[in-house]
C-alpha cells in the first residue's frame, strides 16, 4: 500500500491546538495533529487507522488495527494489521505488529515484535485520567 492512501476514509481529526488527557476509545479512523496524554484504543474493523501527523504527539500506549506515525509516540504500539513509521517520526516504546513499513529517517527506541498475535507490554502502569470515546 502506498503511504498515506488510507487518509481518504478519515473520520475525525484532532487539530494542532487540541490537547486530550485520558484514555481515548476510537471507533473510526482518526488523525491526530495535537497532543494526547493517555492511551488510544481502537477495535478492529473496516481497515481503521490511527494516524499521528507530523506535529502529533502521543504519551501513552496505542492499540489499533493500523497505525501510521509521522510525529512522536512515547509508549508502546500494538497493531493487529500494519504499522508505518514515516520519515521524521519518533517512537520510544515497543512495537507489536503483523506487518511494518519503516521509512528512512524514522527513529525507533524499543523492540519490534512481529507476530500474528503479538502485543507490546505497557511501558508503565500509570493512571491515564478519564476515558473519551470518539
């Protein structure tokens, strides 16, 4: 798949000025250009994506079907399908994936765990605040 082709079906966008604290449960594809301090959880279904834009930042774990990172993630990522680490992205945490594409210039500080049913262990068991559903 060509990088970025999944953006056509984007459901919601969290803009640069958006800051969210707490666990976010996402029922659609979403793009994050703001800052999330908490975990992102997205069930499988209909080729859903969590896209972290170039100015997006997540401080927490991400569990999703597909994840594309152009910004920063400080936490573990677990994807039941695919993960893209785009040029200029930074991930500080473990990544569990079925398939992965890493562009030159992406930065990963953690382990890659490739498996059909792999999950990344949480970086820290922290209180992430209230839960938000999108």
